[in-house]
C-alpha cells in the first residue's frame, strides 16, 4: 500500500486514520508513505496523476487499486480494516457517513475558500475580495454552529465513539486560527478539538511531514512557507497545467 500525501488538512485526515487504525490493531506493516511537494507542483506530474487523477493530495494505491479523495480513502480504509471508526451496522454507519460527506461538501470547501481569500490572494484587489470574504466567513460560522449543535451532549460527532466523522472534520476545524474562522465562544467546539487532539493516534497522524516541535505551533518560517505555497496553488494561472494535462497541484 502506498499513500501519497502532504501536510495539509486533507492529507492529515488519512495519516490520522492510519495511526488510529494502528491503535485498533492493524499494523500497516506494508505501508509506504510518499510526501508530495505541492509547492513544486509534484501533484501535476504523471507519476502522481496515475494514482490521483484529480491532481490533489492525498491519493492511495493498494495492490494496484488507486483511490483519490480523502473522504473516499477514509471510507475505504474503514471498510478494509474493521474497527469502531466505521460502524458495521447500517444506521450507525450512515450516521457517521452523513457527517463525513457534510465535511467534504461543506466544511472543506468553505474553509478552503475562506483561507485562500484571507491568506493567499495578495495579488487580488481588496475591493474584489470583500464579497467572497464576507460570504465564506458567514457560511463558515454557520457551519460551526451546525457542528456545535451536533456536539451538544456528545463526546464526539456521532456519540461516545471516535469515528471517521471526527477524523474528516478535525484537521479543518483545528486550523481555525490560520483560516481566521473564530470558534472561541461557540459552545462545544474547543472542548471537542481538545478531546480529539489528546488521542495518541491523532498526534502521530498530525506529525506526518511536519517536525515534531511544529505539530501544534508552526514556526514563522513554516508559516511563510505555507503562505507561499498557498499563493502558488491559489493562483488561477497555475490551474492551466492540470486543465491541459501538462505538468503543473
């Protein structure tokens, strides 16, 4: 099995999943982890595109079977390696999966767009950014209200058990300061973030591609590097390589 990834919220979903499954008794002794330099555009190269046709990390290859999309990979690993992370019974399983899909369709895109307009699009006139910034900031706050209500009276998103719903959501919500989506004062969210972070498997998963001392607090140099990478990826002209099928995220 090969995991092609990078230290981003979507990449951390899968690395956390791997480490949580290890704690559940699945050793992953044959797993090879390959770090993709998205700032250099390695995700556009033919070797990556063969595994991840959408040219975005993460991607997984398992005995010749290739899989893209972080939430699809979570579900695949959850089915292949049984554990409480993905319940077997139909109703509990779909209770989990609805929140995984909610993350993929809502939290990820909205936080990602808010982050791009907040941190990465320095070359865009502030007046042109005003509407999308307000739009994505407002929707991000609404989504955090949805999550807050869901967590009321629950330890994790789907109850007392930690599941792939928590894994899908946590890396994005954890980065609220970087995305400038404040969660302080929204009931239940900070306590949930702390509970998830306290899990050993989560800590190990967050360390993929990041120095141990920077897992929870980036250095100024890393912040600058991530910002530069984000600007490169967010630049509209850099999408041309993927559209044309040439090298270029």
